[in-house]
C-alpha cells in the first residue's frame, strides 16, 4: 500500500481523498435554487451520516470503556500457577498483557440513564501472545437462569413492553414468578447491589465456572472475581433518582475523568478453584450459574491485577465496535459443561458478526496483537487478507503441499473428559433454588435488607395479586423473615397513583407523567 502524502496542513477531504473546498454550501441553481444531483461531497457526507450507527446491542447497549493492562502474579497461593493452567497470560510473574474493558448496563438503550436498576456488564479483552481471550461477565456473581433456551424470554421480560415501550414490573415478575432459580439474582438486583455507584467502584465476575488446563491436560474448575481497589459502593433507589435528575451519564463521566486525571482504576483478580467433578457433598451443582461458591469453602486466591490507564481516542471505533464472546479462549483455558455458558458461546460471537460485520475481528479494537493467518476470505468490508508471510496466495485451503498454511504443533496435552449419558431435555438434579437466596438475605446488612424490601414492595404492589402471592411464597422459601416483610409491605394501603409501568424500583412514575402536564408552562405558537 502506498504511503499517504501530507503537506503538513490539516486539509479536509472527502472519503476519496479529494480536498473539500466548500463545506458550507451545497451546489444549487443560483444561490437559492434547487440542488443539483452531482453534489458528490454532499451525497457522500449525508449518505455516510445516514449509516453512522450500526445495530445496537440487544443487551448491554449502554456502555463505557478503557484500555489498560493485566499483570500476572505467576502464583496460586504457594504454588506456581502452572500447576493448574498453562495459559501464558498467568504463568509468568510480572507479565503485563494489554487489555480493553467495556462496562455496561444491560436492559435499556444506548443513551439510557446509568442509574437504572440493572446488572452491569464487565467484559475484558486480553490481547495475549497466544491471541485474544475474552472474559465476558457482570458485576453480580450469579445469573437469573441456568438454561440458554430461556435467555430470550428473560431478556424480553425485562425489556420494555412491546406495545407501550415501557419497562413493566408486572411483566418482569410474571416471568420471575415462574422461574424460581432466579431468586438469588432477584435478591441482589433489588438490593443496593442492583445500582452500583459507578463503574470504578464495582466488582467484576466471570459468573460461570470455567476450566483451567495444565501441561499434562489435567483440568480444574475456576471462577473469576475482580475486586476494585477503590472499594465497592452502591446506591439506594432514592439516591439514584437524585443523581439521574442531574446527570444520566455520571458513570461514563466518572470513569473518563478519573483516567484523564491519572487516578487509574485498579482491580485485583481473585480465582476460586474446585476439582472438576459432581461434588455430591454440595447441596447445589457447581456448574449452576445461579449459585455462588462461598469463599469460606473455596478460598479466593489473588492471581493478578488489572489497571486502566488510557481512555479511548474514539468512542465508536473502540467502545461501540468492541466485540466480545465467551468462546474466545486461549490455550490453557477451557469451557466447563455449564449449559448457559455453552449457549452464550454461540450467541455472543454470532451477534457480533451480525452487528459489526463478518470481518469484525479485523477492526483494531478487536484484532489480536499478533500475526493472524487464516484461510477465511471475503465478506463485507474485507480490506486485507490474513495470509502467512510465506503462504502461497493461490492456496486458501488446508491441507496443501504447495505452500498452504500448516497446523500448529500443540505444546500441552488436550484435556479429554469422559462423558456418558442419555441425550435428554431435563433440569439438573440439585436445583436448590432458595437456599443461597436466603443466605444472601441474611448476610446483607440491615440497610441493605431494608432497601431490598422497599424496592420489591414498590415494584410488586401494583402487580396482580396472583403474581404477588407467588413471589411471597418464593421469598418465604428463601427465608421466613424475607417473605413476611414483603407480605406485610404488600398488605399496606396501595397508592392508586402507582403503576407497574416504569423503571423497576422507582416510585411516582405515573405522578411524573401528570406533573409534566401540570407543571408545563404555556407558550404562544410561533
């Protein structure tokens, strides 16, 4: 490719490289006549403008991001970490790997308030020497469901009503009342943990159990936890409502300004390890993403730190087009048999090919920081072929003896778990849908429990009684006091002005609609 020429001046051009001599006026017949069709600069400019947006993410549309690095400690407790994994991102003490992180909210659109009650995404792209590793997680350490078949239903229930386009607590609890496995997540979501104060002061989690594999091909189950060195801070619903009235971009602004000022956010990465078997001694399945592995049973061990020290130069190119997938793993890291994880592994990368395009991995934000050589060709926006340095350009297949790409030699042994069983559609054996949710309720501080009950009651009170009754039954199964307090709150007098339509946890949404009309100031037409 030829070098681009520059005379040192910042000259405006069109996308063809033609200098733009008038960027103020379209070409017309006379200075007030109709425009002419040969307005190339205008046509290029406006047609590109018409296409400036790519399809918005179905979930996690609202996001912020930053660059940084991950530094490995090289150890797991007193052991070299290579005892458990051969992934090079972990095995060398002090090794720094470039990363890009995208934080997000889940349910609402790209410019929705960052104060809404919602899980927060915590997606990390590690640009390792063996290629990219994506750890696509949330701030909360559990999830609503355990089977990927239910993922579209879950999202539809939390998304705005398809008729009114309003989030609706009755629709949400209609679904949740038939999904008891969600009780742990609901307990976190309606507590202050459902509204982190900002992105810097929230946890990150891989949520799922993954596998680590060592040189001998032996595997263990692992869970990942990012703990902020800035401390953890959450908001009450009332505090979030106040902040939203002043700044609905507060978390994006907080992250950007902290990095600009040199106050680099930092997290320590902790890992839990469990042997890869059924663990019959537990009252839950260790692969169940609706469950926690309690740290007193499976200790958190620090394995590295994550530092963010550079803001994006362009939001769209880096944050909006950043594409993550749970299937993006490097040697030494592997999937577990978690059904939800395996469903996400197809869905996430499939989404990126639709949203950003077939060649999304060629964009700088997504491209590995190592040489790539594939036999994949074509597709929309193909602008360079990923060939090997000595690859015969006529050979885009494998195997070949006339200069095609060759398979890599594998360093460590494959992990080859033995699997046997009937192929069936069936729930897991140890559901235990209520035990940990009750334990979470009991472990909350008093103010967290008070806020949890308040937010649940405010959201459930306008809902149908059969939904209320089912949810009270679930809360009671979690913890007797938990159910009793929600029941007592629902029994108090119902404000007829309250509606189940509106952001979950919020109150006065119907009143706000009327206030806008009553408080509006009349103006004459012009």
